[in-house]
C-alpha cells in the first residue's frame, strides 16, 4: 500500500504531537515547581522569619531562657517541679516519662469520672495539706489539675495566695514581703483583656532565693 503525501504529513504531525507531550516534558514543570517551592518554604521563608525574630525579639527567639549567674536555670515558658515547702509549687504535669518534659508536651486526657484522675487529685490534695496542715482555705483547682500542655509555667493568683503563708513561714520571712514578691512576678492579662493575671512560678522562686539569707538550690 502506498502512503499518499497527505497521509505521510498526517502521520508526521501525529508523531510530533505525541513527542511534544512525552512524560519527560510533562514532568519537568512539576519538578521545577517542587524545587522552587521547597527552596522558598523550606529555606528562604524560615531563614527570613528566624532573622526577623532574632533581630526584633531576641529573648523570645532563643526560648525565653532565664539566666542566673550566667547559667541557664529554665525558661519562662516551661514549668518546673518544686516539692520543697520553701518554694511555691506549680501546676501538676502529665507529660511522660517525666513531669514538665518539654519534648513531650501533652495532657492526661482523663475524664472527670476516671478513677486514675480522682486518685491523682486526692494525692495532690494530701501533699498540699501535709506541707501546710494549718491551711483551711479551699485549694485552687490549678494546684491539683494538670494543664493541657503539661508545661504550664504559671499559677493563678488564688494558687499563689494559698501558698504565701507556708512559704513565708518556712523561710522566716514576713508574709507581706512574700506577697510583694508575688505581686512583682504577676503577669497582667494579654492585651489587657485576654486571660487572667497569673504568676510565673520559676521567676517567683528565683526571686525568693535572692532574698538575703534565703538562697537555696533545693527544689
């Protein structure tokens, strides 16, 4: 069978059309887009945000770290365990495998009828009563319940007031002096309307340790 010129032309155009839509030609724009987006979102944007943060908010960008005598003693954003009656105690932490584990932020996710939660709250109440048996005031809820993050560095004003007399007695300080330290380490509402006033436990305890004759490293 003889191929006519018109049929040959049609075959050539079909072959050319098929070649122009080969998989490689179709894949190339996708690969270029992938590389460009990866560079922008994975390298350029993080570098820009990090640079701006370190320039405008250097303290926060470095983790809001608290220094004492040139050494890092903690962060304003992460709670610490304090069990000595000389210190204010923070919120319980449900993180694992240890309390206030910054690498494993989590809550307990236990419901109010869960026996494990009931037992944990009872244990925390007993510890508070044992540390201050003469205190008959209601125990603030944030002293016996863990936060959703498990890392909350703050307690409520009520929780601070509940512990003030105990800490003052254990340190041999006037209650008024401890109250002033609590007030000095109280943070106001965000933007004056969001949240409630709260006390940063680590900063308050460090301030207590700065009082002459009361410095100690025990938690």
